[in-house]
C-alpha cells in the first residue's frame, strides 16, 4: 500500500526555492553581508610580468596611505594548497608565473584605502622567458613553469612528470591500435584548437575570513560552490582540525565550476591570520577585471585525433593526443584532463583506443573546473572529426553516428560496459526537430544555411569516494528543514530536494525549506560539481526523508494501536482510514506522544542519510582500464540550424534542439533551465569567447567589453529542450545529472552546421565573425579546411592536419 | 575628502545622504542597505546594478550619487507592493523559470519595467534591444523573453496605473 500522497513530489513543475527573494532583490549574497566597522578590506598587488624572479617588494609608501594597516607578502604565508595537486601558494614566493599572480596583499580600513595602497606597492622583477604554447611547453623542457613539481603532494590518480611541464598524463591503452591502423580501409587525422575561456559568472569572487584572536578558530564566508571542500583544503593547508574551520556559503551568483574547490579563500586568509589582524574580519572582493586576469578558466587545448574506419563505416580505432593548456596550476585542472581521457571515445563504440591526455603548465592563468569538465573540450574536437570523417566517406553524419553508437553492454574506452540509455531516440528526435534531412533555403537573402548535429556524453568526474549526507528535521508544526550542503547556484537543487522530501513524507513543498551550507550545522557533502548533486545528495536526502517518515509512522502506529501499514501521510496529515482518523503533524512530532500505556514517547524527529558510490575503481595508471571507472553517463544530442552571412562572417542560429537522457526528471523547471542556459552558454563559447593574450602574456580581454559573452542580441528566440527517461539503476529515482551536459555539444553542432552551410571546415574555436569571414575567403581560394593558431604552435601540427591527402 | 549632502527620492521615500563627490550611485545605494543593486563589473558592462532614475533605466555604477540630486530612484525592492506582493514583472520571472542564480534578476526586472512603461506590448526586437545591456549567464535569455511577454500580459490585466511604482 502506498503510504504517501502529495501533489508536490518529484516530476512536478513548481516555483523554485528562493526565486521570490531573488526577484525582489533581497537575497543576500556574500558581498551583501554586513560586518560593521571592524571589517577590514584587502586588495592584491598583481604581477605585471608572465615569468620572473621577484627582486624586491617595496611597500613603504603603501603603509603611508591613510587607512592602510598592513601589507602581507608571499613568504609571510608559505602554505601550499590544492585539491588534487598542491602546486599553489596564495601569493607568489620568490618568483611569479603569470600576469595577474598576486605578489602582495594590502589590508586597510576601507576598500578605497586598500586600492590606493596597492597602487603604491613597487615590485621589481628579474624577467625570465615565459612559455605560452602548451604543445611547446609539453615537448620542450627548456622552460619549466614548476621546477619543484617533484616536491608537490598529489593524489594517486594524478601523475605529474617531474622536470617537465606535464602536470598529469592520462592514458588509455586498449586493444591492438597499431594493427587496426595498419589494416584499416580509411585513415583520418584531424586537429582542433580552442583557447582558454572564462566562466563569466556575474557575481565576482568575494570572501570574508575571520580568525579568532585568542584561539585557533577560523570562520570563512565565501562565494563558493563547495563549503566542505573549501574547509578541507584550508584545514589541510594550514594544519588545523576540520572542526576549527567553519565555512559559511551564502547564495552564489553563478558558478559554472569557477567557484569549485578553493578559490580566493587562502589569499584572504593570508591577511586574516596575520598576528596584527587576527580578531578582525577581512574582506577580499575581487573586481571584474581582476577576476578576468587572475582566476580560473576553462583550459585551452590542442587536439589531434586519428581514426581508422572500415569500408562499412565502422570506427575500428582511435588515437587521441590532447594537450590541455592548464596554465600556472593544475591543482584542479588535472582532473578535467582525466575526465576527457576516460571518455575518449565519446558516445561511440571503438574497439581499439590509444589516448594521451596531458595537462600542460604554461605561464597563463590556471585552468580549473568549468561546466562540462573536459567534455566540451573533448567532444568539441571529436564531434567535428566524426562529422568530417562521415562527410569524407559520403555517409550521412547522423547515420554514421548511429552506426557507431555506444549501445548498452558495449565497452567504453576504459572497458566498463555501457548502461542502458535513450541516445538513439534522442538523435532521431533532434534531427526531426531541426528538419535535418531537408536542405532549406536561407531566410536571409544572400546568406548560406546549414544544419549540424553533435552528441554529448559525460560522467560525474568525481573521486571514487565522493560522499554526501543530509539531515531532514521535522519541526513541531509539520514544517520541514533540510540540511544538505549542496550549493543551489541557480540550477535549482533545493527545489529538487524539497520535491524529494515531499514525495517521501507527504507534506506540501511549501512547508519544506532547504538551507544554504554552513559546515557548522550541515552534515558533510564533497562538492557541488560534476552534475552529481540531485543524484548523490539526492540519495542522502531520500534516505533521510524515508528515515524521518518511518519514525513518524512508527510513533503513530503505537499511538493509535494499529499496524504501521494502516497509516499514511497525505498532504501533511497523518491518516488512518480504518479508524477514520486524520491529524495534522503537530508539536507531538517534536515533544513526544502520550502513548496508550501512559508513557511519553518520541522526541524531535531527525532523519539522516548518507551515500558514497560503492564500486568505483580508478582507471589503471598505465592502461586506463577499470571494471567501473565512473558511476554512470548522461548522454544527449544537439541539433542546430544556422545561417551564415558570407559578406561579414556573421552567424545567426535559426533553431536549436537539445535533448538528454536524464533518467527521471525530478524538477522539470530546473532541467529546462539547465538545458536552455547551457545550450546558449555553449553557443556563446563557440561564437565569441576567447581569452586572448599578447606576446607578453597580458590578457587583451579583461572585461565584458572585450571578452564577449552572449547578450539578448546574440541568441535564438527559444531553445527546443527535451529529455528522455531511461532510469539509472543506482539512483534515488532513476535520475541522472544534466547540469553540465547541455554545454558539451552546442559548439561542435554549430561548427558542423557552419560546415554544412559553407563547405569549409573551421578547426579553431571560436567562430568569430572575422574568422568565419577569413574562412569564406579561404574557400574561394579552393581551401577546404581553415585553421588559425592562437600562438606559434608547433609546425608538426600544421603538417598533421592533412596527412591523409 | 569633503562630503556633500545629496537628497533624492528612493523607492518613493525622501532620503538625505552624505557622500563623497566621487561616490557612485551604486555604492551609495549599497551603503544604505539597498542590496538589489549588484557590483557585477562596476564599469557599465553587465547591468546587474540597473535602476530607474526618474523613468529611465540607468546603470547605477555609471552615475555619481550627486547626479541624482532631486530626482527619483527606483530599485527592484521598490517594485514590491506595500502588502509584500511581488510586482507582476517579478512574478512573471518566477513563473517562466527566468531566474537561476538571481544575480542579474533585479537589474533585468528594472530594465523590463522601464521597457513596459514605455511600450506595454513590446515586439521581440524591442525586448532584445531593451535588455541588451543586461547580461545573464545562467538562463540563456530565452526564459527571460517568455517572462517579459507574460509580464506584459499580466500588467495589462491590472487597473490603469496599478503597476506603476
């Protein structure tokens, strides 16, 4: 008998949690918190050169600025921090490694004074030759970005190569690759490049740290995706017990991976832990331009992909060489490189696989997590190659994809068998939605119209033991509070959790609150990343809700003297139809029931839940093989119909369809938002986004005037978003994540559509107007491929581009 | 630096604030607890600090507080009705899933309000133009287009002038 009834459970379209406060403008983000006059403000002095030794830091004049109370430099706070590889110090010590690296921190009574003070710090450098090209850095060890690489602590699955610039090297060795290439009917080799791109969240980094004057206790308020991981990295870095570091994460204004792990907290801490400052809170607000020059980016890459294809159009082997430009630090960036590596046959079955993915240090800002975590990069290249190969073979690109699809039971590149999924049906629907089979006339006279499709696949790229836990508290009036340390940064997980609790306990959604993370009160969760929360934290929340429900029903069973299965909870009331009883949850849930025997029983009801993925095995370091490398994959496809103006290089998206197999839609409004938003973010990245540097490594695009992101003028009127529901086995309700996936394939789908429109393949992202215009010119000169290199890349890659000819 | 007194109407109430001549309206508003205006870039690029000055949408980081002397400034908080009900524009953003992280939302709402005041039934082109200075990284704008359309319909159902704030 179903014991629960609710109209606001999973699968319902409901107003999202905190939307009201967001619409009103009253929700407090980190920068909105008030600390009173004791608050100090910090401002970083940043390196103006890309590589060099620090000869001197003169801050005498800064200390004379009215309001400045202290200047802290790197050697004052020499702790190393990092999630997977401890290659970071909050400030440069002895040498700088990129333009924008913090070399000193000015602390003052006001923001203005800190800024003024920072302008008065003089730093002298002995400039050294930098390296910006990841392929050059990987293949030539004359310039080492991290000469001390061998000394850094790291987790076992990251493989730094000492005395090189390679921070990690991920390999797949599967099948007989050389043999397959030797015997193949068709051989193809393609290269694709993409620059670093910025997250472009609208709330910049902001953090407040306070260290107690007389005891080793630390409180951090920060714009972070993952309160507990900030706590762990900080505590390990400074050698504090976990319970002496409290991290409070107020709502954040967009993350997209850029606020994952630890970001600016350690820098702020360098001030807050200073003996002269302890006891006062210190705020570090990073203005937009500093965010752009100094913080996390999506890694750029140079990809070379070789394919062996039989005359029947079956892919027999793939050889991948992926150079990720991880910039100055791979503490987090090492892992998207692995994520790309262990998904390096995409959504296809390829029996023979050879993959080398490298995270390469260069003298640029550092690569870290970014929506899609290695897969927009990898699929951004692979899906172009698949399309190119299909066209060269004269096979319809959709048919070629379906012919090679990674169907249920077939092994992925790590040897793990693929689970069931709805990708084939999604591909068909996407093709129908954009009229893929019809060559349509352009709407705009003189323009060229084309259509393209690309597939998406991604697993949560998490450590094997990434755990979650949750608490569900039933209040004395039947309302419920959920403590689940996921950050709701707009993806809507709090709504999803509330729907799960409503589903399990039978109380209305409106009675349920989910609180923003505070490590002091919340139970542990690893991170809000990897599209894992509705799945992993969902497991914990569901378990906690069931546990609370079971306690309620057990108490009522004893109270009413009926078996437990005679009791249900419907719309917030506990009901026994046999006895004709119906009671609202009330203070007895909190204070106990006077049982028929006269004894008071019960007390506050708290449900708890914990989850850890049970059976993940890290891929072998030599071969990349593992019986279960990841928990599951979410798959999907994007189809885009574009028009290109050959006269200006302008691209306009006529229509875009995007579908994913989400297993089960818990909160449809959230999924819709993730698909719409991620699709546009992907289109934006494809059309206009690039962190561009001059020959000295200085960022040429440090603000939204120069670093373009899509505005209302650049997007289609709508996104045709849809999903399939082939349930996941180990999952709260069969659901899988979709937050990142929507950004994986818009770029290659768009690129494929532009190829369809123009007949020339553009191998370098982004497809800016200038670049498209140049490609049109190249086409008129008889070219079929177009590259533009962001730096002087190795000639070998120029040669590689057409070696099949 | 010498401070000056500036007087203006903030969300319908007269305020008198001491400011330095160089202080922006954005920082002044935040100083007195108006947190709907955000410091997204402080250089006029992102629109998260959009307010109405008299009836025109302005990026409050791009004007000095002293420039609003004697004028009327409206922020997203000022659209809320006295009984706590949200303005139809704010409600439409919720209904259409046009809010994700919420950082751009107050600015978007104000830009929409300015648009609907001058053009109650805007074409899609007008909507795009009116919101072109307001960046949103989460929604991809398509849900915001729906919200503006819905807000336009909701406001037409209100009695004449009831949606004016």
